[in-house]
């Protein structure tokens, strides 16, 4: 479409599914100017030739611009993000300026430029009338057929160049959207007497034209149609069916409307206004207006909606990769301002009003050349933004053959050596060794950094850097040592210079001091026991306090409450020393050299243990200073058990068994007698109670038997 502004009027009666970067310089593993400027937006590089001192690393050249100036550098490389206007035409009907910008972005450093928009008068407008032809819109269709001249007249009141077009939609011609019965496909209207056209998804009826008569003629040919379900295919029609295979998402619709500068106006009945307002919130530069049941107010709705949309300016950009960030500051009429928004937006912008936006673009990494566009939604004006990176240094040195020992060239203040040469001034010849072999001699092991990352390998030897920290020295074969990495006491390294000094991570204490941080004096007065021994020989004196071995308790490591008793451990020594027997009798003096035997002891641990002959030996032990050293006093009298009397044991056993048997027999006889007497008494009692009569005993049977001969009848 050739016109600059396009309005899409969707007429339907039902809803269808539808901070400023830090200026600090945090550098890590910086060796070149390029490494430096990629370390952070606040990092600058000093390209002054003799800026570093002997032993100082080239990373000293990388710092904030302010600190480099304080250190005497007057040749500083500090690339900044730039915005260069390639085209900035503000004449004629151009509303957006500039039109073409090139951004040179340094990583994490903002590029800022201003964009102005002036709302022009008489901006060309195309109105495309997209109508729902489902049966519920039958009266609205009759009204629209007569609107051609009125619509163009309304457009002429807004712009001198207006065109109008027409399209229609119903729904997809498949279940469940429409009734697929052959008869219903021919005439989908509920009233068979009504002349209807078959259902369809979308029809482009009339292209954009200035001819109002042609509009009325073509629209007059349209017939109402019908569908099965309540929602119609309005969004599908807006995407013109070809874009999506099914109902499009709102996101897809927003994208296509923005690409084609379309501002949709949803003219809906009163009961659907709230629903479409929610949809409009998701579609930028859209409006919802309330349509009367017969569409009689459609012209006024278009005028009001256009005025509202055209006075609202939204500045947005095309899709961006993740590493490009963009925000907008908006400066609107009546001194209304917004800051750091994802898009620029101003309302109530009148004809010939000029508003401005400040656009801020950041690249979070070095990127290849990119292009994106910025434009006000609903207008064809656009700003092309061409993005490139500033990740390299442009130092522009003049070559001097005397620099770098004639074996290299200066690049941003440091030597880039030719092959077979290295060193700060290319003074070291590799002599056939590869740089990897030379570097290997500067590593403590295969996994460590060259010179511990704190020095430079020159000719196979480490030259340690001078530290940025005052009074700090880096030294050692592999620059692995310094004089600052030690413990602190009372806020001073190794207690201060009076007490000691830090040497390669360990405090070297001066005479009279000790401890990991030289925090203690070397006096041992508090560790000497009453016998004049330090910590009883079972600990060491540290900071004038005994540090006892496990189990022993301060202050002098004398007692060990939890230790195992020595009594059972030394019974064999006591037996062999006092009685000349036991398993150690042959080497008693050697095995028991830690024991001293005395006849008298005033204190100690009392022991009573069995010897090898099963006799009890009593003795007293006192632990002396040191470990496993005891003084022992032995009781010379053993307590041995007497042998058993076998005869007495056997005799007693037999007698006991006999007595037990006799006792059991007597008990059995007594119980038997007791039972018999009880039964006899019961018998006597029963006999005395018996009463006899003269009747025959029913149990008696006579011995005489009489047999009767049936043939003999008493004769």
C-alpha cells in the first residue's frame, strides 16, 4: 500500500478466539589494550612507551582514565560509544528525525542519541473496512452499504488524501466452526427465506480506492452468511488466513500489524466492549469503540478513534538479539517525562507538536555488525540503526626501528615481538626452543600459571612484577612468594616489624617472639612445674602457656583423667623386678627401663594386679615428668590362693547327695500316708450314712433258671 497511514476497522458483534555503567575498572588477566577495554566500561589503556617501570606488568597500563592521569600518563586510549547521524532530514512531510544512525558501541557502555517526532497535518490515511458477515450482523450490513460517500467525506475532514477498502469474514468452513451439512453449506442462515451466501474465512472485496460509488456498489453486492459457533474468525481474517493454519495468537497479530503500520479500531456492541478493551491492551495503537446495533454511528466512531490513535505516539523498535539492550526516555507535551522505559510513548500530541525521545543502546558483548529499525507505530516513518562494536584499540603509533631492540614493533605502547624473540623489549632470543618450552621452565608444575600469574617469563626465567600495593614485594623462583600473605596480630602483619616479618606466607619471628603471627613472647615462666621441668615433659610451651598432649590437662600437663591406667600395662615388670618371675624375667632390665623402684612413696596410684602365677601383687605407681616414666613401690608379700581339699569336697558331695535322697524319701512317705488317711476317713463317713431296706437288691441275679415247654401244658 502506497499511503502512509493505514486504519483497519474490524466490525464485529461477537468475540472470536483471539543504570549508568560503573566507572570502576575491574581488570583480570590483562596483557593488551584489547584485553583492557573489554574488561569493563571504565577501563582505559595507557599507550605511553615508558610508562611501566622495571618489573611492573603491562596490566599497570589498564586502569580508569582518572587514575592513569594521576600516574602521569598523557597518552590514553579510551574508546567511547558513539552515535553518528548518517541522514537527518527534517523538511517536507517527514515526521521522524533522524532517519539513519550508525552506533559504535563499546561493551557495556551506553550510546545515547535523540529522536524527534513532529505530527504532520494532512497525513495520508487508508481505511480498510473489515466486516463480520455472520447472521447477527444483517442489519449492520444494510447500513454499511450506504456509507461509502459518508466515510470518504469523514476522511477528507482529517486528511486531503484518503482511500477506503472493504473486506469481510465469517469463519473457517470446517467443524466446529460451521455446519458442514451440504444444505447448510449452501444456505447457513437460520431463516431459509433469507438470501445468504455460503460461509467463508475471508474475502478481499474491494482494494483501496478514492471512489465512494465503487465502494457502495461492491459492498451492496455482499450477502449475509452464517456460522455454527459463537466466535467468528476475525483475527484469522486480519491475518488474511494465509499467515496461519489456525487461529493466530495475539502476538502474531501484533507483529503483523506493526510490520504493516496498521492501527486497528474494534467497533463492537455494548456487551462486548469490556472484552475487546482487554484485547486492545495487548495490541499497541489499537482502539475499541461502542457500535450501535444498526451501525448508525460508525462514521463518528472512526473519526473519534482516529483522533485518539493519531495523538498517541509510540516509538518502538524491531526485535533485538539478547546482547543488545535499549531503553527510551520520553519528553512529551505539558512537561510530561518518563525514563528508561522499554519503548517511548507520548499522549495528546496535536498537529505540528514536536516531541523528543532519548534512546539509550548498550551492547553486553562484542558483536558483529547489526541493523534494526525504530519507528512510531502506525506510521511509515522509520529510523535505521546500524550497530558495530568498538572492541579494538586504535593507537596510531609511528614506527621506530630502534624500539623493541629492532626485533618487533610497538602496538599500543608495548612490544609485539617477531618470531624467535620475546621479552618486554624483545631482548630474549629463544635459541630454537619453542615458546611453550620456555614457558614450561617458568611453571611450578604443569597445571600452574606461568610465574604464578605474578611475573613474566623472560628467557625461561621468571621476572616478578612490581606490585600495585605499596610495600608489597613479589619474589621466588616462580614468583610464588610475597611479603604480605601472613597472619595478622593486633592489626599488624606478624605483629609488626618489632615482632617479625612475613616471608612467603609464613611469619619469621624476631628474637624473643614466637607464634604463627609472632603474637607471643618466648618466656617459659608460666610453663615450669614445681620440679623445674617445662610442661612436665608432656607438652610444649607456647605463648608462656602449656599446650598439652592429648588427654593431659593444663597448667602443667600433669594429670590425664581420661588416660588408661598403667597398672595392668606394667604388672609383668613389677613381677620380674620384685620376684624374678613372669614373662619378662630374662630381659627385665631392658624391657622395664622406664620404671624406677623405691622402697618408700608418699603419693601415687595404688595398683592390685594378678601375676603369671595367679597371685595378687599390690604396688604404688607415680608418673614422673615425661612420657611412660614411673616410680614404683612394691609390696613384697603376694596374696596367693590356697589349693582345694579334694577329699573334703568329694566326701561332702557324697554326703550331700545321700542326705538329699533320704530327705526326698521321707517327704514322699509322709505325703503318701497323709493321702491314705484322708481316703479312709471319707470311706468311714460314707458307710455310716448308708440305710438298707428289705427289698431285693436290683443288682442281684438268681442262680435258678426256669424253662417252659410249650407242648407241655402242665400235664
